[in-house]
C-alpha cells in the first residue's frame, strides 16, 4: 500500500521569528508586523529569504503616513482629515462657528459667520407667566435688527389692554416720561374702519392701537414683526403687530416709534399693559448687509 505523508494538518504558530530556532514547513512566525509561513525547513534564514519563507499576511498602516489615528486626534470634537502628506488634526471650533473650506480649497477650517445678507441670531426670550420679554446683546455690529414675536398669549382679556415696546442701554430699560415718540394705525378684518393714535412724549412705544379686548381663550396677542434701525442716532422701531379679539376679529397695527435721545442701544423689551405673557417667544436677529 502506498504511504501518504500528510505533513502538518494545520499551520503551527511559532510567535516572533527567532534566528536560532529550527523551523519546518507550515510553521508561521511574525516579523515587522507581517506574518510568514515556512515553506522549507531551515535555521537562521531570515523571513526575507523567499527560498524558505512566504508572506502570509501583511500589516496595514495606521493612517496613510504611518501615524495612529488615536495619537493624531486627541481631544473631544477633533476632526481628522488628510493633507498632501498624510493625516492631520483639525482642533474643534468654538460655539456658533461653521466648518468651511479654506481659501486654497485644500483643507477644512472653522470660521465665524460674519455677514453678506445673513440674519444672525442675537437671542430668544421664552415667555412663562412673564411680565415682559427682554433681549440684550444688541450693538453696532449690525445696522438693523429684526424683532419677531410669535404665538403670544396673555393671562388677561381686559378690554383696553395694550402692548408696548421699549429700548435700553447698559443701564437698563429706558422708561422716562418723554423718552419716546410714537404713532400707530390700526385696521380690522371684519368691520370697515381704522384707528389712529399718536403720542409725541411718552414713556413707551405703544404697538397695539385701539385698546384691544384680547381673545378670551387665553388672551391671544398674536405676534409682531419689527425692525430696529438708526442705532447711532435716534433709534427707531417700525413694523406691525397682529392680534385676535374676543369676538374673533383680526387686527393689524402699523407702528413707528422713536427714541427721543441718542443712546447706545443694547436691549429691547416687549410687555402687555395688564397681566403677564403666559406663552410665546420674542427673538432678535442682527441683519448683515452684503
């Protein structure tokens, strides 16, 4: 009967290559991160010698330049990218920054949005049984600011209730007896007519004209859209406020108000004449010119 030499029925792992060890076929060793299988018994022949060894598995690189990813990015928020030579770290940016491409279009970078017709958020005041909503952070960075109120409800439905706006500086909200001059013009949706009011010397800017009786289901004040301008002169607020009455009439009030002395405006405030603002919000954006 013929004799069949099966040889090794599996690879024999021998660990790291040792120049003094006698190896036989199917022994497997590691060297330089690679694995090699012995194809001819020998002692003292390095794994680079193809007569005795064959490459079994080749190590990859820890990053295209041989740098381990874990040592390249070291801080929470880091970003890994490749430049012309290998892996590089982009440290995390600061709050509100955006990830953009650099001017050479060769690598990412963090930038602070600065303009070109953008609306940039200054702040939001959320109502919760609030006597007023006030937002600070206004300065000369922008020539104009948008002031938007949405979904505003009050705790009262008192007939003759009104809404007001005031401005202020670092010393607080201005409410002197002759700090403001204002005028408004109000129109209705279910009746023919209008209502006009003015006050040349006032402690506030009235933004609801006809002394509304706000909608009984929670006192619906609706919302407003105003533009704050002329920050280096006599600051003005212009725009409109809309609301619904307790008889389901829709009203819109066109408004213009002026601060009667030059101040460094840094805040704006909205408040009702009675009760509190139970829900809704006011938000301010700086408007950047291109």
